[in-house]
C-alpha cells in the first residue's frame, strides 16, 4: 500500500539539524531543526514528510529494509557498512575526514609487526592498512577514541576529524587521511521503483 507521506531517516545530532535546515531552504520541509524534546518522529505540518531521528549507523538499515524511503548518511558510514541502497545525491554539508592519528613523537608503531588500531571503522581501517602492507588488530570503540593510544590500549586510531582541535588538545598527530567524507542522500530501491516520479521530484528540488 502506498504511503501518503514520504519517510526520511536522519541521524540524530548535528547532521539532522543540518539536513532539516537544507531541506527547509529548498522548501521541502517547514522544520529547520529538531525539537528539544524526545520525539523520534517529526511530522511536517506543511509538507507530506515524516522525519525519523535515529542512530547514524541505523539509518542505512531503515532505508535498506524499506522502513524509510530516503535517508541521510555520512559517506564514511556508508562505506563501512554494505547497505543495499541507492545513493542519488551528495549533500553540501557534513564535511569531515577519516584519518589515522598517533601520539606526538611516537612513530615506533610503523616498525611493528602488528599494529593495534582503535576505531569505529574496522572495515575501512583493515582495508587501508592492508594496502600499506601492515598487519593490524582492530579494537572497536564507540566513545572517545582519542584516549586509546594515550593509555596504551592502541598504537594509533582511525577516526573522523573535523577541525583537528580534539587531536591537538590530546597531543595526537594526524598522519594520513584515509577518505574525505560528507553527507549523502540514500534511497530504498523498492521505494524508487514504486514512487519514481515523487522521489525524483524531491531530489530534483534539492538542486
């Protein structure tokens, strides 16, 4: 049964506000930012669109499984997880980079037979270090990654960097950029097949 309202999954936090602000600037939403409350579904009163506020990694699952027609995700998360979705557009916000960083003055990790890498991105980290000829052991963390090499838990980290201020404050050196990331619009393939005209109109309006 066709849903009368478009369902758009957004990652909680700054990117959801950036998404809503961008959609609002294109007259695709009357909401410019998320509410201060605990609402997880925002119903746009002016436009036939519902926005789901969910964990960034879960956006891909919601779109892939058809619980949402569209979603917004960072390229870093998309490449880390193999979601079966279309990626029709790059969006002009969410710029950051996925980088390797290590404690100042501690370059001995480059000579080790196995490097311990703390990261939220084990797949991308393994692929990157494999191309460089390193053997690594990934340590998956989901809090403050920067503390891992400072406490001896890891030799290096692979994490998102925006301004680099957090790395500098913790005396970490950004060694190399693995990839440049920004927001992407993703789409459920079945929704596209069933609502092609409606979804293409939405996408065309973005640009």
